[in-house]
């Protein structure tokens, strides 16, 4: 592909394509994202990396582990978190949606961030090839 073909292929990429590729990259790295998010949460941080103060650690975090066992992405077209238990309900009630709705880079390990970047670049390359046909 020459420079002109590449430029034409890039122009065809829409904002919705970029969002889709980002979500697909996160879906591929879901297990690592969930693990990093659980670790951050166990250290007393929200999923955006803010300190959880005055809420406490609920029984389903420590005793039953229900909150972390059930933590997952809500659906395949998004990266919104979902779980169950009194801890998740309390977090949703006490914090703005930004704090619990989805993972944030502040709570992800460098390994996970690198995987996300790699997956995104791979999807981007595929999209350029599709747009060049």
C-alpha cells in the first residue's frame, strides 16, 4: 500500500469504528482488566482509581467474594461493569457513575495496558486493510 492508498483508507475510518475497535480490544483483554480492577478495588480504590473512604469493605468483598466473583462486562458491545451484592449496590449509591461504571487506565497494570494497545493496533491495521479494498 502506498502513501496515497493509506491516506484514503485512513479517511474512511469513522469515530464509531475507533470506538468499536477500542471495545473489541478491551473485550480481548477482559480477564486481565477484571483482575486488575479487582486488585485495585481490594486495595480500597474505585474502578477509576479514587480512594473508597467511609464506605468500608463489605462482606461480599471479603467473606463470600460475591462482588469480585460476579464482576464482568455487562455485554459484548460495551465495557460497562456489572456485579451483584451489597458492596456493588453501595458503591453505585455512594459514588458517581464514573467511579464504578467501567475500568480506568489508572487501575490497570502496564502489562494490561500494553495488551490493550497491541490489540487496538491489530484491529486498526485490519480496518485499514478492509478500507483499502
